[in-house]
C-alpha cells in the first residue's frame, strides 16, 4: 500500500537533516527561475502534476484495501454463521 504521508514525512525529514542540500536545491531552483523562467515553471508544474497523481493513487489504494478488509470480514462472518 502506498502511504503518501509517510513519503512526505521522509522527504521533509531528509531536507531538515541535510540543510546544505536543501539550500543548494533552493538556490538551484531560484537560479533556474531567474535564467530560464518558462522552462523552470513547466518543469515545476510537471513535478506538481506527478505529485498530485501519486497522491490520488495513494488515496485510491487506501480505499481499495479498506474495501478488501471489509469483504474478508463479511466472508468470515458468513462462514461463521453457516456453521
């Protein structure tokens, strides 16, 4: 099962533990926005799109696993009732 919140927490923890990498990434994005803003904006929009798709997939996988648990619980209840 994909858990988006745990991945987001891992990313935030990584950047908080590695301040120099976070600063370097921020400077690279800022420099790229200054030199080539159109390409950088398209790249960031693509990244946000992938994050949104990943988030939606994680929500859908969570709902399907909950339905599977409910189905198995119902099957067990029916089997117990039959005996």
